[in-house]
């Protein structure tokens, strides 16, 4: 549909926005793709656990553990007096 201005000149319709090609973004900042070899049973377990979303959450949780300072062991904190 074209609009007319006050002096009866027509304004052409704007071109439709171009669509992004490829897979839609899922909200995660993904920079790389990991390919692994596994058995069919391992693949089934991976999918039951939640697939890629589960793996990202699992790796994030492990990373948090590495970033924390390790707790001191009881042996190091108690003085034996030897």
C-alpha cells in the first residue's frame, strides 16, 4: 500500500526486512562447536540429560568450582604439636 502526501506524491512501501539465514540464535554466546565420538547408549544418555543445554550448565558449574579457592584440609588447620 502506498501513501499519498499533501501534494499527492506517492511514497513507495518500504522493502520488507531481510531475514537472517541459518539457525536461530538460542540466547547463548556460542563460539565453537564440539564434535565427539560416543556409543549409541552414551548419546541416548546425553539426550536424556538435556543435550547441549545440560552440558553447558554442567561445564559452567564445574568452572565455578575451579574459580573458588580450595578449602583448607582439616590436617592443615589443626596443630598436632609435633
